[in-house]
């Protein structure tokens, strides 16, 4: 969340809070509380570097949840047959 806040302070715009969704087909869906930067052109930009080198993320805005310094993650298991 700090990178988005830094970007908004340096370049204008604002931090936007919500959930980054990671899909693992047939296994689970992971929702991670996340922050992106909304530029002055109203574009949502994720300034957080990704370990896997992803170029884009699936992001859902959540205006009901206040920002926090604690990371929150929610997993939904899809029940894989073994």
C-alpha cells in the first residue's frame, strides 16, 4: 500500500483500495487486500512489483474497507478431485 500512496503523492491522483484476485484454475481463488494508484487521467495502475513478472492483475475496488497496514488474504477452495 505504501507504493501506491507514494505514487499518488509524487504524481497526483489517489490511492484506491480493493482486492487483487489470483485464479488457480480447478484449485482455488485467492483474494488479497491491495492498493492501486488512480492517475489524474482516471487510469488504475498497480505500481507494486510482481514476483512472477505479471503485467496485469484482476482488481476489484472495495470502498467499504478502510486501508490497513496488515495484509489480508482470503482463499476459496474449489475442491479438486484427487
